[in-house]
């Protein structure tokens, strides 16, 4: 009897150990091939960027992405005297040869200007500078100064023809509203070319993912920053996409009790006052999400909803100045809010 | 007698395995680990739940940043940079790293619950 009992215990113990051992070896295999997590960072485009890539190709993927971002910054920086954009801005109106990538991005920005009925304007740089948002030396320009500077803006003044671009004297291009998103697309492409199938890019708060899931099979969890305080207003669960937020809270200053935010309305040359505190755009293309997060913020809630109803493969999370959260129906189920006043926008 | 010995040994083995397994499952989650890095290189990895209050000085090209840890929180106390954005950021929060661009210095939480924060 005792022997039988002992044999039973021995057998079950062996089985237990066996199954444990089997599990362990499975896990360690997974570790070797998929679960390796590499991260890298870049200081570029006036911000701090991090890249996290899973799998054995992660390291070389990150290196390729870092190179790509640094290369594009050199083309598009508005302050670097060797950049193509700087050359266009300071050529006194004459034509400057540009790369195919710059030409494509300029044409995209010009097209987005039309599509957003002027809410996206890449020629506002002189006005932005007058407010001090480019340097941190903030001031409130007077009406006559603003109207004089607005005379010089105008996307229609940009000429892009056969690899050459020019703007009239005193007009200046700044790709700040689209460059980070476009760099994200290029960095994602570079990672994929190195065989990376699961990665997350955080380009100064612009989130872009590669792959519909992490190696453990779970989707990406992206927090949406609370424009009024600490932490996030909720978490969005996504597959491969770009999640890009614009909000007045990113950069602002206060003078005589008035708060001036850094996103300017191209029509008035003053901080946009559309009733929105932040706009998050979710889509497949970083440059489109980047351009729209800024321009939908300028448009306001009603016009942003109208724009969304006329477009496809695009989702949004809008937060009003009163703290209301508006989520488009396509992602409503993937969004878990930390707040209560959430409205679903329907088609 | 022999069977009994085997039995005891096996029971002990099972108990030991269970104890190790329990320890593994219930190990304290490394929740609030702050990482201080400069130009992408990790300088400090600090478990804020157990770290005592202190300040850390980091220099970059002759410019100095002073980081303060106080009551399990961490922030940039002062910095020799022109814009002071890092100091104005305040105490470190999830999903919002403290960045001193001119001095290439970053303070951030290690493994948060989420993969990133759109901001």
C-alpha cells in the first residue's frame, strides 16, 4: 500500500516537473527569436525620439531608422543653414533644386492646405517667430505687426516645379506640422526593410507602430495625454498605425493673465481659439495624421467631425476646452477612458 | 521504510518546487524605476520606491543639470540650459519624460503599463 502511494506521488511529481520543463524550454525559445527588445533614441527635429523594436533584427532596424530620421532632419530643418528648406526660404525668390522627398512633402502640404480649406498653412513661420514660439522669447505682437506678416504668407506662393522650389522674398516655409509624421513613415519603412515586424516609434509624442501586435500577441497600448493635467485621459488599443496628438498645452505662455497657445490660426495669425484642447488623429499614414491633428485643432469640433465624415480610414479623439471627450465610432470600442463624459461621434 | 524515505524526499522536492514557483510568480513588480540617460547612454537606473532622498549632478559640455529625488519622486531641480523646459516639466509622470534637449539629458520611467503616450 505504501509503495503504491509512493509510486503515485513519484509519478505525479515527475509529470509536474516534466510539464514545467517543457514550458520553460518553449519560453526560452521564444525569448531567443521574438522577445528580444531593443531600444534606441534620437535627438532630432527639436524633440526627443525613442524607438523600441522587438525581434532579432531590432538593433540594425533601429540604427537604420535613426540614420533616416537624422538624414531627413538635415533636409527639412528650418534653422539649419544647409537644409533644403532653409535654402528655399533664403534664396531671395530664386529657384532652388530640391530632392524628390522634399518635393513630395511640399506637394503633400500644399494639397493638405486645399483639403483643409487653409487650416494647414506651412508659410506661417514668420508669424510664429513674431510670437516667439520658435525661440522661447515669447511676446504678443500688435495688430499691425501681425497683419503685415500675414501679407507675406500664402501657400499659393510656393512654386514646386520639376525638382525646383521657390518662394517670394519674405515668405518662409516651415514643415513643422508634417515633418515629424513623415519622418515617422520613413523610419517605419527603414525598420521594415531590416526585417522588423514589431516596433513602436515615439517621435516626441507622435506614436507610430509597426505590426498589429507585440511578440506576446497583445496589441499596442497607447495613452492619450490629458490636456488639462497629469497622466492620460484614456488608453487606446491599436494595431499598426499612427496616433498623433496636437494640443495647445504643448507650448504656451501667459501674459497679463491671458494664455497664448502655440497653434496659430492661419487666418488671424493669432492662437487658434476653436474650443478644442487637443486633437488626436489615428490613421495609417504618419504625415497625414500629423497634418490633420494640427489643422483639425484649428477647425474646431464641428468642422473636424464634418471632415471625418467625408474621409475614410481615419479616426479621431477630440477633447474640448470644457473637458468633453469625443471619439469616432470606428475606435470607440478600442478606447478605454479614465474620464466619464465621453461622446461617440457617428457617421 | 524505504518507501517512506522516498515519499518524504518527493514531498520535499514538490514543496521546494512550489516555493520557488511561488516566489517567481509573486516577485515584486519593478514598478517605478526611473532611468536617467544622456545622449542615449544610461547613466542611472533608480528604483524610486526604495531610493532615499538625494540629488544627482550630471554635466554635459561644461553645463550642469541637478536632479532631485524626494519622497519617491524625481525631477530636474536646476539646469544650466537656456530654456529650462526640463525644470518646468516638474515631477516625472508616466508617459511624459523629462527632457533637457540642450544637454541631451532624459529622465523617464522604465517599463510603464502602456507602450507610449500620444501627446
